[in-house]
C-alpha cells in the first residue's frame, strides 16, 4: 500500500475488535438500526472471514496477505517479461524496496498511535487474565535467573545481570518495613538494594499479570524479549516492583515508550525516574514518543526529562479499557526531540 493512500491497515487487535462488533450487530434483533437482508448477508460473510483469520492465527497457520500476493505476482511478471539479466535483477530489487510492497511484519502497526496494539491479545480468553489481585509470591523471580549474563538478539550486545544496584533510594513500602521491624526487634534491620535489570523470559508471567491488573486486560509484553536492551525491570530482592519498555523501531526516526509502571507501594522512591532515564540513554539519536493518560501525575516526570506535549487525543484508551472502567480515556501525546 502506498504511503500516500488514504487507507490504513488495521492491526490484529483492531481486527479482533471489529469481529466483536460485527458479532454484536448480527446478534441484535431489537431496536434501531435494523439490518436488511443484504446488509445482514454482507456482515455474515465478513464475520466468517474474520473468524477464519482468527483460527489461522491461533493455530500458527499462514493468514492471507494481499500485499504479499501482489508482490509475488508482480515479481513473476517482471521475470517473464524481462528475463534473468542484470537489468531484470535491478528492476526486481527496486520492486522489493518499494513501499507499496512492504511485507514487513510490523507494516500494520507503524504509527505510534497504534503501537500499543502489538501488546494486545484479547482474542484468546485464556491469555494472561489473572483473577483477582496478585499475591506478593507471584511477583518473585527465580534467584538463579538474576545472575545470568545474556546477549541481546536485537543488537548483539552483552547484557550484564544488573543495570544498576540502588543502595540509597527508600520507597514508602521499604521505609515502612524498616520502621516496623526496628520497632518490633529494637534494632535496625539489614537493608537490601533495589536492583534494575534487563527484561528476561523469567519476568514475562509476573509482568503480564501486573500489566493486566494495573493497566487493562489482554496485555502480553513478550515481544519486548526481542529487544531487551530497551527495557528495565526493578526488583527488590526477588520481587518485581516496576518495569519500563521502549519499542526502538516504531519508525526510522522515532522510538516509543510502551509501558512505564511502578507498584503503588513502591512509588516516590526514584524508581520511575531512573527507569525513564535508562530508556532515554539506551536510545540516543532518536526522538522518543509516548502516550500518557491526561490526568496521570507522570506527565510532570516526563516533562522534567524534556518531553513536550504535541497533541491531546480524545478517547485514546477507549478500545483498551473495559467499558465499566472509571479511568480517564483521553491521552496526551508527548515527544522528546533529540
């Protein structure tokens, strides 16, 4: 699809939302607007096609891609018409580089306004839906997983076990814990650091659970394992207390902060400040963008780092938050220009 086209490709999450709306429209038997037979038949055909695509994705089967098919047909036409000489090879190469035939897997989610759709998997009700509140034990990470040196699959860099060990910060939860233990035992307790490390497979289940509980249902952050250099997980001993992720390849010039979170009991201790600092330092040379709820106090934190408000978007979170949610659905779009 050409860049100048007025049509845009929908993401997998938006396709799933479309199927839900079509299904609801077909199930509606009373009240306006009433569907005539032609409209109902068209919606039924669309619903069947969307259901087939959903089943194909769940079973890891190839999903029909019109752009890919058009590219293959055009390449075959070029080969037949021009032969296999150097001119034909050059023409085929130019064809592959044309934006009209961009077959990258991220082509449907290139704008930052829709990048959060990458992390939505609500089409499968079994996927990361914790019931009730998470227990503190569910936040624990295996001890042997913390001391492992890894290599980034995105940049090839060697990632050390820790980004930083913070011996000075004293979040409210830690301060209360120390005061209670001192009052009970009569002596000062041993103080452990807050550790900042890179995102690993051992963190996935815990962070998915926290994201589903504190953001909205259906979030799966597994994709961030592809670029762990642009992540930060805050740990107190073996317990996850915060996390931050940045998508480095939203566009040629922009990166995008997808999630930044600190558990409410561990806030006001400098954890979020260091994580956003780390993300900024890890992506030098690119503008960094993000969306934040219009009434979120974190706006002040971002502005302290130089982010500027570019746009106010009404109902940005409407398609993510449950209908009964009382959270603000409007967002501010912020940019840090480099």
